[in-house]
C-alpha cells in the first residue's frame, strides 16, 4: 500500500477458513479489490502460509482443524505483528475478548456481508499506516492517578506493576490519556486510533474498551452512554 492509501497488488492478504466455499468467496472478492491473496484451510497450514508469504493482513476464522484461530493468532503475532480480522460464528463476548487479547484487531460475525469484510480490511490496512505515524511521534510519558504511560517505551504500569497491552490497546489508552477526565466521542477515538472516518466500527471500539478495562481496571475508563469514553484517575 502506498502512502496515499492506494492499494496495489503488492499488498497481500492471507485468508484462513476451513469452509472451502467461504474461503474462495472471500479470496475472490479481495482479489477483485486489488489484493494479492493467499489461502490456508487449517491451523498448521495458516502458520506455514504466514511464514512463507509474509502477508500484510490475515483474515482468520476462529474455528479451524489442527488448532484454532486463537492459537494461530498467538503464533503469528509472536513472529511478526500483523493486523488480524477474525471471522467468528458466534457473537460471544468472551470469545471476542479472548481474540482481541491474543492480538486480533477486529472481527465480523458469521453470516457476514462480503462488503463488510472488504470495508474492515481496508480500515485495518489504513490503521497500519496510522500506527506508523503514531510510532514516529510517540506520546510523552504521562500519569493519570496510579496509571503511568511511557509513550516512547510503549509501556504501561498500574501501581508500579507492568500491564501488557496489545499495540492497539496501547494506542487507545494513549488517545484517552491525552485528555484525562474529558469525554472522547466514539467518532473521535475511531478517527484518532483507527483512522476511520465513519461510525461503522463502534462495536469494535466497545470491545477493545472492555479488553482494556480488564487489564487496567474497569473504573478507570468511564462510559458516557450515547457519547463515548473518558479516562479517570484512581
């Protein structure tokens, strides 16, 4: 992908899905969008294909033969951070939070519309560019109550104990910490962290907030219903 966000055939996607019809449908649609697409149909094959092709993004089914998509996600993120779009058959909050916790960035629930998969793929690839911009100009070290955020080191501690956040969780926390106590709207957060220009990812944002709360303490992120979120001291 170029700096202007224009897709080229050098941008590659790995589609991991054990159902051949779904795998091929997603593959065909993404190829039509201009991506180079590789396919895998089980857990071991996914890890092998990831190592061989080094894709820019992975579309990953949760339920797979061999070992499941959560294990695939753990293994590939340990090798090289990459955006992951999960495909899940159940809209189960626990499964979703586990997926986000092992490094997935977004999810769609089956049955899904193909245009939704395409839109999320485009958004996640834009997010990679946005993350590079954030890394080039890291936020300074800040403290909000017992929470300390070391921007240059991308390190977070609560009461002196380190908290391990995914890259996206860290960027979300940094965005909230830029104005402690101030309510940030969902649209502001999605634009700042994901680079999205619309509200189509509100469920993803809400899921990431839940995952972040589980790690830094539920009371530290306040919900203002119908508006957004605020980071509180404490």
